C-alpha cells in the first residue's frame, strides 16, 4: 500500500533531525527543470508563478542557489522540510527509526520540481507548483513532463507491497500527474467531510489536516493493509460505510 500526498509551499531548513537520507530518484529531471527556470528573468518568473515582487525575488534566489550533489550541508530530508496544516498533523519529528523506515517505503510526496519524493530524500528550497505552465524538454507543462516517470516509480514501489493499492491523500492538482490508465494498482480516493451550517461539506483547511492525520495514523501503526487504514478514527473522523466503496472512502467528523 502506497500513500500519496502533496508538498507545501512553507518549508523549514533549520536543524538536523536525522543523519539518514536518500537522493531523489528524479534528480536529473529536477536539474533540467531548474535550468529552464534559470533561463527566465524575474518578470517571466513572476508571470509563471503569479508571485509578488518579494516572493519572486526569493524564488529567483532559490533557483540560482540550487546545486548538486545534495548533502546534509545544503539540503534537508523532505518529510522534515515541508510545513503547513497537513505536515503539522503528520508530526514527522515524533517518529522512531522503524516508523521512519515505514514512511520511506510507503509514503510518496508529489512535487513540481522533484516529481516524487520519498520522506528521507534530500531536497533544497523551491517554489514550483505542479500546475505551472513551464515548458521543459519539449513538454508543454509539468504534467506532461512528469507523468510517465512518476507513474513508473509508483508502479515500482507497489510491486514491493503485500497489497497493491495507492491511497490518494493529495490534492487534485498533484494527483492528476499520475496516469491512472498505466497505474498497476487500484487508486483509492479519500474524502473528508464536516457539517457546516447544517450541511455536509468538504472544507479545504480541514481536509488538509485530516490527510495529515491519516498519514500519521498509518506511519504510527505501520499499516500495510487498506482495510486497517479504513479504521482511521483520529480527530473524531470515521468512515461512512453506507456511502463508501472499494475505490472511494467517505470519512465524516462526528
């Protein structure tokens, strides 16, 4: 069973939490993307990323500071780097070595710059959404560039699992990069709902936290089977069996 999730714009690079690391599978493609970004001026970057002058300046600096090879001196493990609502709920700093190894084998972070990151893959700071209309290597956008490579990596990871399933805990912007026709495992969509003004709704900020909590639940308990993941009950959530099926789980907050 593989869990997929999205990255976050907020990133933290201070402090070393582990000496164990891996290098991203797709680092060569990442270098090609960064080279394409380096060829742009600040105005072009601002238009591509729809950023303010301050954010554009920061992004421009990151692009030009990007350097390989990645080491613990110039990069940090992905799971410790990403911040925000979902990652606060994941609580990466709380895990034992055994739990981190489980995460390394079962969690995939989809990324506009890195394609697919494992939790212990080193990364450098960046800002690049998957939906950015950046042309690289003859591909008209990042979806076209990454789809084959990311799907192949996900298929490869699934072959090592007892149960070949992908649990989608990413936003639509990121999960869209996966070619479902070529995916050799079933993909399960997870929906989190809350009652708001008398109606059941999916509220983005609550869904982000819930996705992080489900990832935390999986890592903490080292869950291998989707049937066990369905027992997720943190923060008052429970699965609605009547409206769920094998490929779509509906969780509601009590």
